C-alpha cells in the first residue's frame, strides 16, 4: 500500500508553514507525548537531526513534504502540526 494512500490529506497549504514557532511547539508537544527524543523522531521521519533542531527552535519553516513526514511519524494529521 502506498504511504500517501494510508491517510487522506487535504490539499497542501502554502509551500511553507506560516508560523514556525507554533509548528515547533506542536512538534515538541507531540514528540514528548510519545516520550521520544529528537533523535528518534528524526530517525522515524527521515528528517536529519540538524533539521529537527532547527525546526524545534522555530528557526526554519518546513516545506510541505517535511510536514507530511513528521505527521506520519508522530501519528497525527498535518492539521495537528500547522
């Protein structure tokens, strides 16, 4: 089964997240709820550890494919992150 077929997604919003700090807070909250380290989330999502640090600090605004990978790894919808 195709990974994208597992979960229905709405059409993507703008190419980047509008509020990187809010995104960072949501990622951290969901990651901590799973009792995962940044390393574990990076490994599960395929996002580099360096990028995870930058995302969680709100220094960068992730592109849509990164949002989708993180949502899949965290077991949530993209709306939960954005």
